C-alpha cells in the first residue's frame, strides 16, 4: 500500500533568528499509508496543529521534505499548492467554518464551484454528499438553524465534495458533547472504510484513538512514540 503523506526531516520555525524563535516541528519523519485512519495526539503547544497545517499545504516547512500523493511540494508555487489542496485534500475544523448566510447546500456548493464545477454540477454533487451524511431534510437550513453535530456534518460534506484522497481534521469533536463527538468520530471512520479516504485527525480526545489504525504522539515538536492499534 502506497504512502499518500510522507515527511523527511521536517522542521518548522516561527520567528527564526529572533529573540522569540520557536522550533515548532523538529525533524519529523512520517509516513501515512493510503486509506489509513490516523490520530495525532499530544499536549497543547506540542506542534499537532502546525504539523497538520504543513501536511495540508497551508504552511510551508522551514526545512525538510513533504510529499503528498507522491508529489514533492517543496518547490511548488502558492498557486500550485492551492491546486493540490483543492484536488487532493479536504479540511474539517473544530469551528466548522460555515458561511452563516448560506444554507447547508450552498456551503457545500461553494467548495465545488471554487474547484471549477458549474452551478448544476455543484448542486447535484452537494445534494448527494449531504444525503450521504443523513442531512437530506436539512439542506436548506442555515448554520444557526442546525445543531453542532449537524453543522459538523455539513463541514464534513464540504470536505468530501471534491473527492479528495486525504481528509485532515483539526479537533473535529472539540465543540461537541460526548455523544455527538462519538457520532462524528464513527462517521469519519465509516467514510474512511467505505470510501478509502486517508483521514488524519488532530485531537486531545483519547477516545478517538480507539478508532485509529495508528496514533502518532507529539511532544515538544517531536514524534515521541508511534503505537499501532488493530481496529
């Protein structure tokens, strides 16, 4: 099984060369296989979100190499990185990041329109993905009219809309109660198994770990231990 995410000697500094320099990621060597469900865990400030942002091509590493689906991202322009994000990576955030004035359907459609789908194609695909996630009766509701769990499902639908190989989720259950958080985690795992998406979740929640194929523990910007868990 091929790796869809690989890093070698990856480093990320903030404020390098200043009195406030922070070495956020330290020589990260990482391989994530296609179709795997991975949890990145560690204390606050350990570098989890920075690693996810670098993997997602939202931040450039200070040094080292990053491959996404076999493609080295090091010398890519901002436009080329945006193309990789748009075609190969879907994002799910703790805060949902939905547009308040848009319906659930429109929030998913916009991701498709940005990536070149016409209005008819975008509407059909957005409706299909929302139906897949059990939101067929809520597609015309705006975020304020939806529960937290429903908003997160809309955010997941948006991430899935362009059929990416990789889903990156940053604390996707952080704003949800325990029961709803478990439902969202199980939903992501179901999508992972049925669609073979590679899913990487940053979380503080150890309960998510029981669903993972692999847990990557980060402390002070370093991978401290990798544990493999049968699912």
